[in-house]
C-alpha cells in the first residue's frame, strides 16, 4: 500500500511497475492521466508518435504547459520534425526514462494512442534489417509518380498480412514494409512472427487500462476537437513549421491534421474541405486504434466519464 500526499491509500501491485492508459484519439486520455498520476504518485511517459516532435503541439493534442507543470511528463518535444525517429528510438529512450522514474520511487504512467510504441515496450521489437536509403528513395519516387494506392497494392502482393494492417495513406509504414521485403526476401509479417516465437519475458511489466466511449459520442468529440484546434491557432502552427523550412513530405508533417492543413496552404483543398477530410480521417484513425487495442486481451476497458468522477480512480479500476 502507498499513502498519497492527499492521505488516500492506493494499492499498486508490486509486479506492475508501470500502468498504461490507452485508447483512441479524443477519448479523454490526457485529463484522466493527470488526475490518476497525482493519485498514484506517478510521472507520465508519452506514448504518442507525433507528440515527440517539437512544434507539433496543437495538431497532436499535446498536453498544454499548465497540464505538464502539474505532473512531470517525459518524451515530449524530444526531436525536431526533420530528425529520424522510430519505434526503436522510442524504446531505447523510454527504457532509460522508466529506469530513472523507478529509481526515484515513482510509478510510471504510460499515456498515448500509439499502439506500436506500447507494444515495443511490453514485447520488444522484431529484429528487422535497418533502413536502406537508396531503396527507400526509389520507393518514395514510385509513390510520388504512381500514387500511394499503387504502393499499397504492391505491398498487398508481397505481404498481404502487413497490407491488411497498414492503412494505404500511412506512406512511411508502407515503404518500411516494402523495404524489408525487398532487402531480405522475407515479408515484414514473417519477421514479426519470428520475433513472437523468440521473445521471452516482457520488456516492461505493465497494467493496461483502456478508455472507450460509445462510437457516436467519440465521433462527436473528434469533430469538436478539430473545431477547437482551429480556434487555438492550428493553421498558424502549420504555417510556422513550413516557414522554418520543414518539408511537407517529412513523416510528422504527413500525419493527421498536418497533411490536411498543408494541402489547404498549397491550394489543393479549400479550408472547409480540409477540415471535413480531417474529421473523416480522424474517425477512421480512431477506428483503427480501437481495432489494435481491442486485439490485446490484457487491456481492461472503462468509460473515462465514469472514472474521472471517482474520488479514488485507481480503487475504482481495481474493484470494478
């Protein structure tokens, strides 16, 4: 048992040095994570693949300064948008951060919606070959000339399992899967299966808490978030990134929101169309997140509205 500074007892089982709070975009992870962190003496570790980039604040729904000052946050704003960063980089940095947090007697609270990053921490990563810059350049040129759908169709021919898992608009991951196949002659999905056979104990022992809302409610919140992002200055944020010289083809600038606003700034979409497409694509992304997290039987699911009303959130989780 641990007594908080507010005088409440919170039982965090010893075998679980980390707690993960996951769920689809706009479900309400940030507000709940801050309340939970205060109650269980935790520091928050970001598990979102876009929030690691400096300057990508509004579009990634990064915690605002007031939220970050109330509870220590880690792995936010750690790389520039033009610096390479992937799950392996995240795993290496996160392991150091987790050791530091534990050494100070604090609990680790992993928060975010990037399932691959959480999986890297809890299961490790497949030992795939490194990047091939020449091959990657060729594949990018093919995508530019033939379109993303063509590249995704190509992936389906050589690795249908990965094609089912990777959305056709996720150019970075499509190229990575093709890169692995052409470099090794073995599909990326086969490398992942081999990893599952070889892996031993978990990299990080973790209690996983999932947040979910009724779909229509979640979709309404997504629409409201897009409207709020524009009110907060998202358009100016994207303009600022481009004015700094960051190219639109960079991986983070191809992410949700950023690619839509860039298309507007380049005259390819009206602002109204950009916003409608952003809402639509965010709904689709949330659906893919739900599918990913639902496949993990170790996640226990809760409605965030019910949890956040609880005086002792961890006790409500434990005794539900």
